C-alpha cells in the first residue's frame, strides 16, 4: 500500500497578465517521500511552491490536503494546516532570534515562551542541528539563517515541508548537511517538496522528480533510473542554434578588448563571484547563462566598474577600469543594465537622455553652456536610427513605453561605437519586434569590432546571438561552450543543462 498523499496540486494554473506562469500542473506530496521539482528560470517551480504554501491563489485547479480541497487565504492558514515553507528569499526578521521568529510566525494567539523554546529546541534536535536560539538572526551566518528557517518550519509541526531553492546560499558541506536533514524528515513521515535547479541534489536526495519547462510539466516519476544528462535535457529541452547573423568576425588572433582576471566578490559570509576569468575579443559575442542568482548582476556591475571586486582586475583595451565606472565609460564601455530605470532618467527628455554621455563634447556644450539645438537634433537622429516612438526629442522619457525606453537606452550606449558592450537582459519583457531590433543592433556592434557580453535568462536568445556561452552557477564558471556558425544541429543540451545545474561531467 502506497504512502498517503498529504498535499496535492490538481491542474493548477496561474497567469500574470498574458504570461502563463504555470499551466495545469499536477503534484502529489506523499508521507515519507522527497519529491523534487526542477526546471530552469521561469519554469514555474516557485509559483507551484507558493500555490501549495498559500502565498498565491491559482486561476484554476485545486489544492488538496489529505484528499480534501482546501483554500489558504493567507500564509498563516497553511501553517495552521501543517504546511511549512522555507522560502527562497530568507524571511527571518534580522533583529529577532530564531525563537522569536518562531513565535512571530505561530498561528496561535497565545504561546508561552517555555513551550515555544521546547518546540524549537526539539525541532533542532530532530534535524541533528546545533543552532543558537537566542542570537538575533542578523548575527547568524548565512547557512545558519537558512537552516534556522528549516528549524522554524519543523517546530511549527509541519508534516508537509516545501523547500524553495534551500541551498542557493550554501556551500558543499552545508548542502550535504541539509540533504541529510531532508532525508531525516522523510524518514519521520514528513512529505517534502524540494524546489531546486541543482541536479546533484535531486539524484542524491529525492525519491521522485517533476520537471517543469515554460510553466508546463514535461516529466514526473521516480528518480531511480534517471541520470544527470537525462534530467538536464528535460529541463532545457531540445534546442537548435538557428541564427541568421553573418559568420562571426572574431578569430583566435583578434585583439582582446575585455579581460577580467580572478574576479572574486564576497557579501558578508557569502561568495557571490568566485575567481571568474573572462576574455572577450574584438568582434566576439559572449553569452552568459545561468539560473537566477548565480552572480550575473554582480558580474555586470564589476565588468562596468560600477562595483569593485574584493580581488581581481578588469581591463578594457589594456586600461585598468577595476571599480572605476567613469574610467570604464571613457575607455569605451557601454552598459545596458538589467533594470532600464537605472539607465535612463525618466523625468528628462528623450533629447537629454540621448546626449547624456556626450555632454562634455564641444558639439553639445560651449563655454559651459548646453547647446539645446544640438541635443534636439541628436535626439531626433537617434530616435530615427533606433526606432524610438514617438520620435519627439522634447517628450519626457517617462511617457515612452518600456520597449521604447529600452531602445533609447540601447541607442545611446551603442551609437558612440563602444569598445565593449555589457548587455544584461537587453530584451527582457519586450515584444518580438523590439527584441529583434535590439539583437540586430548588438550584432552590428560586434561586427564593428566591439567585444559584446550578453547576460540573459533566455537561452534561445543566447544561442541566436553568441559565438560562445559561458555558464555561471553559484558564482563560478562551470563551462565555456563554443557555438559554431552555420551549424544548425542541436547543441549539447545535456552539457548546457549540467553546467547550469552545477554538475560536473564526472558527476553525471
């Protein structure tokens, strides 16, 4: 007789506007079973976990608790029903201890301190963890805070536990410790849902696995019999590199324009970037792939001089621009940030934004006075070249749609023919026409001799644009995959998936 289903999702669907985040997903969490849910960025993993935990209400489908439909109107309802959650973004209040955080989250109106302490201490003992109950969470190490979340959830009496990317901030030893805790919980009869992108954790810790891709369930079944290559292929899907761009201009002897050496960045006790090496030549487009939170944003900031690394250097055409954004700009670095609001001044006109990087040039300023006519003419020309609509230089940038703001930002950065382009999510959230236009401009920049780095969560975009793809996972480069022009056969999907999931070839 199979173990009872303690929590289930039956045909749940969740939309955000026109985006279908999750489509008719099914999941059963059984007592004593660890069920992993895997997929790449935007696959719907966290959405499914939040629906089960009562944080999100689906448009259709039902959540069942022990076979009976149930609706959680708030998170406390789920806690009271025995459904625990360890969220991806740590939720412990920093000024409070683990004990106080437990009391704060308790659905009980009255809870004696002695009773609370006993419950939390017993939960830590059950998990085999030694963790201070009386130290403010802000003074705990990152692994201790992550494990503290687990202790609080277990102390709440959960017989269903949902873990959303619980190892994202942990090192190998702490990951191993957490997997032991998860297996202990399962042996005690708890149903565990493990949301992760790390294939090694699935193979080592899970009994069953569900694979989501683009919001849809593409596989569900026992982990036994699967290997890393098969799971990676299911996560990423069969992809081909179908590109219409001309043969790449970069060659092995093309001059190096961007050279980053031993880039290491720490944040408190967490290593965000770990000894990153990156070389990009004139005419080359390098894609940076990886699941969210692998260090992409920090890497972009370091490469553009916005943030100084704890160790390492960044050079552009031989000039050291480490931690010096103004020097990087003078050296010819163009930056298209992940958030366009950081790249344009919304309350300034199209003309002002278009000319922002050229204010010191004599064509735009004379005797300390701005030349408004030159700004207007330049704004009009840039709007026409990059299809910014409406092409009205005096219009405030805030009045433009998101896609047109992005085209204005890209135009301003690329029209000066930079030496290096760092583009982070350059087409994120844009319609097909705007995205295609921006990709064409990035390709043209490389053809003019720029070294182009495109950081994107869209693998198809990287496969279309890039000469090679560098994969980041947990702040480390896990692979560097060359893509050859005019070769339209499927790429090594398993290799790409392994690298994104931080699995070495030996482990697979």
